[in-house]
């Protein structure tokens, strides 16, 4: 009889702990999708950078980001026009797909190659002695970051990474950057 009572108490305790975890982290229950907007890209670089992330399990996810450059004046970032960036993330936390992460990414990107221009100090203008062209290349890289999630499912993440272009010629961009501060929603 004591063994049955002990097993019954153990069973009830296990169920009550499981229910407490569900109440404590409602954003983790059956929510596998996230959409995000990189606000740093929109404010500082005049980029629209949106991404979608699918949560595979509590430690990993994959997703894709799309970036479109809107800066016609070429003030801050004169080369980035478009990028499509698939990524895979590995989370290092005891909570469901949040906290510190490492990301591997590939980036198909287009940029304006204006190596044929130079700045003339005397006339304070850019002088062109050739044609500008748009190049499309592929890069691979790695990022690190952190993700924070509210109980209602709103997400904030900060990340920074570098990638290297594969192929290309001597006038190609060799290194690409990836980073931002994103706000989103997990559903």
C-alpha cells in the first residue's frame, strides 16, 4: 500500500510540475514560427530586412531573410541592393529556442560595383571613368547573437556576423556583413 501511495504522489507531482512549466512559458507551447523585422537596418541603412524562422526543436531552427536596399543616395552603404539569406541556428539555453545562438548562413546578394569611380578632392565630386555595374554573388558565413521572448510571444534579437564571397573577380566585394536588432512575433 505504501508503494502505491508513493507512486501516486510521484505521478501527481510530475503532472503538476509539467502544468506549471506550461503556465510559466506559454510562448513555447506549440509555437514553431517567427516573423521579424530588422529595425536597425530600416533606421540606419535604409534597408527593408524581414525574416522568417521555423523552430525545429528547443535547440535549433532554420529560416530565411530577405533584404532590399532603399538608399538611392548611396550615403551609408553604397553596395548592398538585395540579399536572400537562408540560415540555420543552434541555441545554447535550457529554454525553448532562445538565449545565445550561433548561426551559419548563406547569402545570395546583389550590389553595385562602382570601382570605376573615385573622389576628386579638388572638385568635391565623384568622377566616373567607366560604367557602374551590378554584381550578384554568393557568400557563406557565421553569426552570433541572442534572442529574448516575452510571455506574449514578442521577440527581440541582436546578432552580428561575417561572411566571405565565393568566387568573384578582383573587383568583387570579398567580405559581407550580417547583423541587426530585430523585433518580431512567435506564433
